[in-house]
């Protein structure tokens, strides 16, 4: 079974923050889950509406991004306001505060595996007990946030063409 355009809005509508905001961040900016959960307040510039990818938190380990090109500054676009609200709600005030901390320990970043599993669990919960034969299965082999991360076309934004964010460059370097 393959991903069917149109399923994402229904699936993501069932997610709650922080998993929803992380998923939106990955889809909108092209970040990896590990890069999103590795964000600290010092990496977020609300005035500019950007996030700086400088580290990642993967399977319990903090590390640099995979490649030198993975270190980048990305535009949040319409997510900037959500970040502002989320940061205020969390009470993050110090540069080293995690944007997405563990639920029971604010001094540690959220686990990437918990975020990775959230869309799959949501898809399973959304699956009807007796679906019609032509009804696409929302939980198909290969389904997960990573399957959306690099998608250039999807209709999670009401049928509009959505492209991943490009790194923010200084005006002198733009061509």
C-alpha cells in the first residue's frame, strides 16, 4: 500500500503538541526528527523566524548533524508563531532550555523515537474496523514522518504545493 495524498491532514489533526509541532517542523523545513528534538532556545530566533540546526539528539545521544551541510539556518515561515506560543507555554527562558523537553524531565530533550512512533500510532487509531475494500490503509509499510520529510508535493496545506524550506543565506550570497 502506498501513501495516498489527502490522508495527512486527517492523521495530523489527531496529533497533539509537541509531536504535532515537531512533525510540522520536519515537513515544513526538511529537518530530521533528531534535529528538531535537538533544538534549544539558543537555536531559535523568533524575531527572524528561523531555527539553527547545530546539533541532533538521536537515540539518547547528542551529536553534531550528520554532515557539514546539515548545519544550517532554516526559515520557520508560518510556524514562527506556533514556536513563539509553544516556547511561552513551556516557559523556556534560558539559552540551553530544550524546545521539546522530556515530559517528566525538562533538563533532557525529548526522545526521537517517541516522535517517530506518534504518526504510526495515530494512523492505527484512525483505521476503521471494517474499511471498504477501496479505502486506503493509513498505516502502510514505510509510513512514517520520514516518508513525508522530503516530499515536495503533498496536500497537508489544503491542496497547495508545499516545498521544504531552504537554508537562509545572506543577501550577498543569494543568486
